[in-house]
């Protein structure tokens, strides 16, 4: 990841979200926390974030809302499909 690319800048802005998802995963999955486990989870988060942002065009907010679940699914070997989450509701025009 190059620091001054759009990808690098975006991923840096996502660091707090990834750290939060990793912390939640350790709480949810209980067990010893090692540096190797932490690195593995951060690497998984990086791949998920890259895919959701650059392949599917998700916003920071939507990625942040879904990252803990998707990380948990990855750790548990549960299949997940971001395409199913792609649709969202937009309120009708107020006519103003």
C-alpha cells in the first residue's frame, strides 16, 4: 500500500474502524490475544475493506457498520456476500 495513493489514504482513514472490529472479534471469540492473531485479523480486515470500497463502492460508514460481522464470519468460516447488502433505501423526494 503506497501512502499517497487514494487507496492508501482511504485505508489510513479506516484504521480506527479496523482496530474496533479486531477488538470486538477478540471479545466475541474469547481466547488468548497474540500479536500473530492480531496481525491476521488486521490483514483480513484490510482485504475486506479493500474489496468493499474498491470493488463494490461502499462508503466508510457502510463498511464500518458491517466490518465486525464480516470479520466474525471470516473467522468462523461462514460465507457472506456483500452483493446482498448492496441495496439501500432512499427516501422519496419531499417535493420541495
